[in-house]
C-alpha cells in the first residue's frame, strides 16, 4: 500500500509540473504569434518614416503586452498555487467546516515543486520583476519546512537546494536570513540547523572563499544556539529524536568545518573574537569541550581553504599565540607598603573573609586563552601532519617557521595537558625542519623537556591516564628528534642516566615501547657513551628471545644490530654470537627463530675480518644445533644463517671448513652419525656459494660418500633421517654443479655410488629414504648423459621405479617422483624396451585391481604416465602400444567397475581416452573401444558361466566361495557402520578388555 501511495503521489507531482509548464508555454506561444504578426505587418507597410514609427510603436506595445500578461496573469496564478490550504490547520477542529475539515499532506508536497518552476521562469525576466516575487517564494518554502510532516519538510528542503543551485551562491545569505527569522522555536530550530548545513554542503561546488561572509553572523548564531542553547539538551531526549528526524544528528561541527573552508581571511578574526566571548561565558566542562570541538573543526576547514594563503594562516597563528601567551603570564606583585599608623583591633568574633578581586575575570581570561591556544597549536600541527603544505627545502618556509620555536617553547611552560601535548606535536614537526634557531635553543628545549619528563613520567594508575601516556610518548619522540639533529652533545651524564632509566621502564610497557625503542636507537647511532647503555642492551638481549610479541623481538634485534660492532661500549662481537648460538636450545620455537634471525643479521653486517677466525667454531655449533633441531622451520632458518656466514668469510676460511667436513665424513662410528650429517649439510651450503668451482672439491668428497652408502653397516650406523639427508645432500650438490656435471658422471666413484642406491629405492621400512633416493635419480636424469645411462642401467632404473609404484605402501609424493623418472627414462628406450615398459605399467594396474581394489593411486599414476607418453611421443608406434595395453583398463574404469574413488578414476580415464583418440584418430579409437567393450562383456559372461558350472560340478567349493563372499560383504558393512558410529569401536574394545 505504501509503495502504491508513493507511486500515486509521484504521478500527481509530475502532472502538476506538466500543467504549469504547459500553461507557461501556451501564454508565451500566443504572445510570440502576436509579435510575429506585428512584424509581418511592419514589413509590408515599411514604405516611409511614418510606417517605421508605427512599427516601432507596435513592437513597444508587444513588449508591454508580454510584461503585463506575465505580471497580471501568469505569476499571480502560479504564486497563488503555492499557498495551499495549510491555513486551515490554525482553525480549531470543532470550528472547521466541511470544506476545511480534511487536510492532506500530499497537497503541500505538490506545492513545493511549483516554486522551482516559478524561479526558473523568473530567471528569464528582468531583475525588477524577479525581486518582487523571489522573497515571497522563499518565505513560502520556509513555512513549508516548518510543517509537522517529515515528507513535506524533505520536499521543501530538496526544492530549496535546487533553487539555490539555480540562483547561485549570492542568494544563499538571504535564504539563511529568512530561515533564521521564521524558524525560532521548538523543533523548528532543529530543522533550521539541519537545513542550513544541507544548503551549504550542497553548494560546495559553487562556493569560493568569501562567499559566506555575508551570512557569517547568522550561521554562527545558529551554531551557537544549536551547541550551547537549550536545543542541545533536546537532542539527548529520545522522544524528540524519534519524532524529529533532523534532531538525531548534531550538524554544528560539520557546518563549522564548511565555514572554515569558504570564509575569507578578513572574517576569521571576527569569528574567533566571537568565540572568545562565548567561551568566556561557559561554565560547564561539557560545553567547553563542545567549544573546543567546534574550533578544531573550524581549523580543519581553514586547512582546505584555497583563498586563505599559507603564510596568512601562519601569521594569524603567530599573532594569536603571542596574544594568548602574554595573557597567561603572571604579573609581578607590587610590594605591600605597611602604614606606620596603629589601627584598633577588630571587635568582631569571626575574622573577615578575604576578598578575591577579579577572580571571575581571571578565570574567564584563563579559560579563553587556553582554548584559543589549543586551537592555534592544533592548526599549526596540521601543517606538519600534511607534508604538502610545508617544504623543508624552501628557505622562505624555513624563515617563516623559525619564529614559532620560542612560542612553542613558551607553551611547554603552561600547566595544561592538552596545550602541552599539542605544543609537543608542533615541536616534533618543527624539529624535522632545518630551522636556524634549533641548535642555539637545544639547551633550553632539553631543560624544559626534562622538567616535563620528571612531572609526567608516573607509575601505577596515573600512568595509564590517556593524556599522561600521550605526553610521555611525545616527550620520547622529542628527545629522539633532538638526539638525531644535534651536532654537539647537549646531554650530560645526569641527563643520560635519567633518560636510560626511563627507557628501561618504558620498554616493558606496551604503550611506550615504540617510542622507547626509537630513542635508544638514536642514542646508539650517535655513539653516545654511558655505562648504563650496557644494562639496556643486556635487557634487550633477553627480550629478543623471551618476549612473546613479535614486534618487540624485532625491535630488540634492530637495536642490537646497531650496537654490536659499532658502538664504543660494545664488547667483542664473538661474545654476542656465542650467546645467541646458545639460545638455539631455547624451549619455545619463536625464541629460537629470533636467535637465528639475529645471527643472520650479524653475519650480514659484521666485517669478514671479525668472522674469519671464529668461523669454524661457529659453523660447528650451528651444525650441531641443526642436527638436534626438530622444527623444519628452524632448520631452514639455521641453514640460511650458515649460508650467510660461509658467504661472508674469506675463501681461505671456507677452505678450512671444507677440510674439516672431509675429515668428519671419514668418521664411521655409530656415535659420529650427527657429524657426518652436519658435514654434508655444510658441503651443500659451500656448493651453493661456489657453484661450478666446487667441482674439484666434490671429487674429493665422493670416495667417503661412496664408502658410507656401500658399507654393510649403513643401516646400523645411520638413522633414517641421516640416510635421507645424505641422499638429499648429494642431490642439492648436483643441482649447484651446472656445466661440470658430465665430468662427475664419468668418475668411477659416482658410478659406484649411483649403482648402490638400489637398496635405498626399495627400502620397505622408510618412505623418506625411498623418496630421497628417487629424487637423486631424478636429478641425475635431469642432466641426461647417454654414456652414463647405459641400456642395463636404464632397465635397472625402470625396475626400481616400477617396484616403487607396485609397493603397497605407495604415497603420492613417491608416485609423482617415480612417474617423473619413468617418463624421463622412456624417451631414451628402443621399441622392445618400451614394449616391456608398457607391460609393466599395465601389470601394476592389474595388481592394484586384484590386491588393492579399494585404492586408486597406482592406476591413476599409470594412466597419467600413459597420457604423457602418448602426448609427447614422436613415434606413432608408441601410441599404438599404449592403446593396446591401456584401452581395456580405461574401458573398465569408464564402466564404473571400481567401488571407491569412482569419480576420480572415471574423470582421469575419460581424459586419457580423449588424448588417445586425438593421437590415433576417431575411427580407430571407436573400433578399439568396441572391441574392448565386447571383450569385457565376454569375460563377464565367462565368469558367470564358470560359477554356474562350479555349483554343478563341485557344490561344496561353490558354497565355500559364496560364504566367503558373504563374509566379506558383512565385514564391509561393519566397517561402514564403524565409520558412521565411532562409539561401536570403543564399545567393542571395552568388551574385549573385560573378557
């Protein structure tokens, strides 16, 4: 119903608009026709002077006719249509007649758009006529906006905004003036404030600086009434906000912001003086905070004022600060002159109360100056917050900012926390600029900052106060900036001791940690010496490991990196390195990671001369930590640290590490298992650094590696992890040897090593060893050498990889690596070898169908290998071989003969079949598919016939097979129930234990 009513109202409004414009066009059309007839008559009679005078008189008469028709006929009718029947509301309901009994708000909603039509018409007539009607139209719209109906007010407000857009910014002050005169009580004030903000906000595109000066007093009066009058209390009443939509939001701050954007520079002083008087009359803290908010919004608006130049703003700020600071100065008291005349004692029982003269006036001045100082300091700080206002490379900007430094220093001496906080913000911004007076004022500034630090560096509940915490952070930032820009040491030992004591406390406080870390960094970078710095560094060392917060550990490491090896109070860097290596045994993983990151940073920053001598010791310690570490992430980080250390030292030191690794590899006892694993890990990192230059070293390492892998005690002297790391280490070394890999293949030691990995490829007890060995084979196949991979060795590789695929403990990683190896080998096989290879793949699929029917990994892997060999095979005979062996298997899976993983195998078989079809052709593929389907049907019929024959020839065997099948079905059903109801397993186990 509401939607239908709204639609009907919109249609009525549209019809009224059309009627008005049709009437206007009809009148103008009649006048235009009459005028054209007069012109034609003039052209016909234009034969002499008399005829010209007659024509001229006719034209004058036509203009008078148009004007009279417009004034006496059209405009009166249009303006009378705006009046409506709202006057009937003033009549008492019992005194109303049948005509005035009913009132509908739709009538007022339709009246407002007529005003817009009249205004557009008045734009085309002379100003003498338009001035007669515009005032009345604005009045009628204002009366519509004080209607009790929300829809009527919205319609009138929308039309008023459109009229302002048509008439331009110069008509905005008269409209606001009329609204102020009409809307004077009750809910009308809320409507007025809301409408004024809406009008100014809608005219932002057309307004420029100075356009609001004409209505400045009116707008300020409205803002003051909205913020400090009784209207502000009404906004807190829920019933009023529910009835009057305009009262829900306080529009005064937004209007104040717009005033700041579009007021001229000459009117800013007037507005500020007005607010000084208002602030002086306020008594409650709530009202004072509102005044502070208004001034803050006004300052933000002035920041975007394009007509208020930057230097003019700086001049105004400077002038206001000078005035307000001078008011805060306490005049010197005059000495009291005591008369020598003795006066009689007072006879009153109670002593006379002391009279405080000018107390109220003093409070007024103090409150006014404080709030104005806050506003100016905040505006000054905004100039530094937005970097596009001030340029530190512009000498003109620097010269104009320099006089502000003494003023900001004086503001720091006041007793108001907000003023001090804003002054510190301004000081931080100014210290980033190369001001000439900074160096000469360092002592004064530092003394005042230390006084503030002693006053506001509190502990307990007082320190948690937001203003106190904010001032502490700003003080820390100010000290940091002073330390950074100072060319001479302005800090005494007493000052440094005080600062470092506060830093030790602040780094433990989550609210002050960021600024405390910045200050200690600045002190360390300036290389300021003090015995207490070592205590701070010791505390930071512990926090870098034990802290539970990542950012604190990071900040602590950054300070330590700046301190170690650079600061005069720093100890030997090796002492710190050993301490962090010892922390690799810390219980919590985050602490160990932080220690490794710190070591990595030290190895990156320190000079090779510092790292060369203790390199072997550090490498051995890191290697031991690497072997004992269980976390993969920590192991990876330790390897990065070892790589950075070996990369930073000299080549001779790296050669000593290599010699030690060779000696460690020759140790064959069971207790030396970790040493061998660490040696190979270090060799891998050396090969990453030296690349092809490591070729000669690798030839020296091959004999001990071959001895380890071919020894009979391989499985007794080494654990699963060590054997796996040996294979992975050889793989990584081969990856780093690019051009010299062919020379490695030709060595006898490597051939013997490669041939000895068959037990590793077929290791039943360890998946990790099989995977590592398979990766080693894959790396060798990556750089294929026909002299190395002979026919016998290739057949061995095929046998090893097929064995892995046939294994019942097959995993996805091993299947993927084995399939890669088989595809790489198959490219170098002849026809007979490829035929045998295809037979083995098909036998693996049949093996899984028979022995592991519930799994599908083997078949899926073999199908993918067949597809890859078909796609990349250049010889068409190989595609025929794949079709011959895999077509029956693919047809079986496409017929959904597998109970589990039907969708997976079905989709893979469909994709492989499409590849085979594109390779051999559709006709041949259809023929092969039909033959395979026929064979499958025949085999199924044969199996059924054999079962029937068995039931006749050997009923006992047939019954046994039937019972076996039923038992399997029951077992399968039981497994499904156990999956759906896990408590069955618990109950069964509990019953078996009781029995």
